[in-house]
């Protein structure tokens, strides 16, 4: 009895897979949407991790060193741009 249920479940699963992969349009559209959501999740996750890392570095006092470095680059660029005008 249990073997027949397993066979029926496998048969149903095989039919579902056949329906899923039989249409190229459906397969491409589902893969595209899946890729979009994967990329969106990775982007949001990276932004959260970098933001949290920035907050931690700011609390530790390490971030002002990085801010000073970029501030100096900004000063050099502004000086160079003012000379070229």
C-alpha cells in the first residue's frame, strides 16, 4: 500500500516537472524573475552589512581616518579643477 503511494507521488512529481520544463517561455520568465530577486536580495544584504560595518567602525573611531583620506582627495580634486578653469 505504501509503495503504491510512493509510486503515485513520484509519478505526480514527474508530471509536474514535465509541465514546468515543457514550456520555454515559462522556464525563461521564471528564471528571469528568480534572477532579479536573487540580485535584489544580494544588493540589499550587502548594503545592510556595509552599513552595519560602517556604524561599527564609526563607533570604534576608525572611520574618521577614512573620512580624512577622502576629504584630502576631495581637496586635491577641487584645487585641480579650480586651476583648469
